[in-house]
């Protein structure tokens, strides 16, 4: 669900790239980030979440990506590679406004694709959502493979009829931006039709122009999953999107008793993909009755 910052006249909408491992989720985000004009995007960030790595950045569709006099900032998330825990996806999907389901078009990977669809339904259901009621685009990735099935066959195989099914090859960027902006338009339409109240007035969405956002002449990435080298601290705009994530605490190895009698317990406290390492100091007092 989009978060509204009335002070800044800004709406924060969340898009998640979901799919099985090695389908091209991270490759999508890398390509999109490189193609967006620097003036309209934030930093590319990566953070450890449980046993996985979450990738995210935000961007502003230039010029016309507004609802009324409010600017819409889109926050794009994914989790790289294979994701062992459903709890990771549930955390990332909390508050989602739209999903790009990245499917491998290779005939040999249809079992993994179907399993990922079931997993998406399970994770969304935990938030009271369903793929049938959420803006969702089916990206038929790796469509250049010799064993690739057609978008229509893939859509039928996954039971995702009625959705926008778009061929793409994330490794060279073909179809990647088309998938993103198809979903952006769907999200804006849903926000408008949902009657989002902004300062007492119902917002009206406008058309997003892809040409206004994409930097002309930028070369597409050819390497897969090449990430910017940074572990980043969340900014205010990050916090606007992840502030409702429930915190988790992990006790680390190395608990010991200090010379002054304090029991020192190293912890990792995580919230919304942001992890902080700290030490809990306990003073133990032994009193006999």
C-alpha cells in the first residue's frame, strides 16, 4: 500500500521483482538503474536480509509521474538469487503496490516457475493480498533461448491468464523497461481508481513517459548480477517504505562475562532489511535471601 508524505507532497509506491532463483531478477534491477537518468534516481543499495541479499533503489518518473499535485516516488526491490526462507519474501512484499514476476522462458524451468507462483501467492496471502487483485506483469525472461516457450504458453502454464505477459532478455535489456513502465502505469491507475485521498481531494494520475526518464545513449549491461559495491544505511525515503517491517533479533556467538561482571551478548537487530550489530550488557546481581 502506497505511503503518503503530506509534508513533502510525495507518495511512495513499492514495486517488487519476484521469481525463482537465477531467473534474472537482479539483472533487471541493474539494467534499470543504469538506464535511468541520475537526476531522477536514488542510490543503488544492497543489504543482507536473513540468509539473502536484498537489492533496492528509488526513482521519480520525470515530468508526468504524478497524482494530482503529489509526486510519486517508486521504490524497486528484489532479493538476489535463490531465497531459502519465505519470511524473507514476506518481509520484502509487505506494503507492495505492484509485482513484476520474472519467469524463465526455458521449457526446462517451468517447474521452478510454477513453484515460484505458488510461493508468491502464499507470501501475498500473509498480507491479505492476492496476485489476482494486485498490479502484476509477467516478464517472460530469457526469451532469446532456443528452448524458450512463447509468452502465451508460459502464461497458460503458470495459470496467470489476464495479465500482461511480455517477452524480455534482461542480460541485454530487451523488454526490461517496457515491463517496468507497464507496471508503473498499472500502479498509478490503481492508486487513482482506489480514491487515494490527498489533502481532501481525490488524486488523478497522469501518463508516465518512458523517454523522459531513460537516459539517452546509455549502453546496456552485458554482465549478469554485477552489483555496486555498497552496504548502505537507509535514507529517509527508504525508511518511508520499510518503516512498518517488524524487527528481528539474532543472538551471535561470543557471549562472555567481562571483568567488571557484565554479561556481554552480541546481537544483530534487523528491520526492513537494515541490520545493526550491537552488544547487550547485562549486570548480574546475586543476592541471597
